[in-house]
């Protein structure tokens, strides 16, 4: 891939200025076009279209530096750069695009970037809120049940103590009656 750190490209094909190719052009590695190609261009490496280069057809490459004209769609898996002399009339599909100030580009650009779906994001946020509400409700319910169990236990203890007190009082009365 061509970037600012690595600008060296090993060309395996060159279509020079003044050369006209009528038909599709395919290269396994990198290629430079300074002439004219009337057909589709497929390059397995970097495609360089010089300022005098022209392509009338669709282009497919790993990366590209465009300085000439392309009349057709361009699909680059990596990075594409349109220099200040570039003129692209067609759609571009790429991961990274750089367009110089004076370059001409007329078409749509698809950058293979996954854009978060707002509806999915909203659904996810809503599900998270619902989950939090459910967790809070479950916690509140568990605390309520625990409190009810503690209250019931307290009531049972109070009733047991009251029964013990009543039994003690009855025993005392019985003992007092028997003692008389």
C-alpha cells in the first residue's frame, strides 16, 4: 500500500504517454498509466495514473494515486489519493481517501466504514435501561420479600412471647388458685 512513509512502488507494467490501449488491462502487481486505456483496469498492487493518463472504464486496485482522468467507477481496497490534477467522474469505493484541493471528483464515495445504526444503538440503550429497571425491580422485590420475612418472624416471636406471657400468667393464676 502507498502511504507517506513508504512511497516506493515496484512497477511491473507501464503504459507510457502517447500509448493508447483499446481493451481491458490487468496487472498482478503495481502499474503506472500515463497513456490512455479504453477499458477496465485491474491492478493487484498500486495503480498510479499520471497527469497525462486517462482511463475510460472501471478501475480495481489495492491502492491508487490518481493524477489523470478516470471516467468510471473506482474500487480500491486500501488508500486512494486524488492529486491536484486528478479528474474522477464516477463512484469511489475505498477504505481511505485523500483528495487534494484542486482535484475534481464527481460521484459517490463509499468508505467501507461501519456506521453505527442509530436505531440499533437506541434499541441497545433502551434494552440497557429496561435491564437496569428489571434489575432494580428484582432487587426491590427481593428486599421487600426479605423485609416481609423479617416482619413475619418478628410477629411470630411477639406472638410466641405473648403466648409465653399468657401461659406464665395462667400458670401463676392456677398456682394462686390451688394455693388458696
